[in-house]
């Protein structure tokens, strides 16, 4: 991943961080509280891609990874204040999608994961 500090434009920096479908899905799922890896893995998502994005978002302090000393081990991900600051962006994407990309315009069956 490109070092965000090397990018002068703030829009370019933000887009480099979050303009990825997997990242948007992660943020969408975490907006309602902590989730485990398996809860973030939606149909069609590559587990390796999810793992890479979780690592990157943790590194950039958008999410936190909490490991609990249990058997079997339990790990949960949650939004940091920086991640919470991205929620209006997600809401804007949801509003745009509902207004300008209605479900009947999208080919194929909609799933619960597609509903936002």
C-alpha cells in the first residue's frame, strides 16, 4: 500500500485509504458495533482480501483489533474515533445508492449484504 503521507491531496489520501469495496463493507458492518472476522466475511468476499484490509485499517488507526484470552481465541474488530468519522461518508454513499442506483436497476438478486 502506498504511504499516505506521500500524497499531497487530502481527497487522494482519503480515497487511497477507503475507496475499496472490501473496506467499505468492513466499515458498514462495524458501524453497529464490534464484529468478528467471520461476521465481516460477506458472500463473495475473499478471506485473504478481508485479512489484508483489516490489517491496513488497523495500521491506519481506523479500526482496533481486540484479542480476548479465551479458548478458542476470540478476536473482535471495532471502529476507532477515526473510523467513526468515516460514517457520514458511508451514509452519503447509501443515500446516493438509494436515490440514483435503485435495486431494480441492479441486475441479479439482491442479498441482505447488498442492502446497506
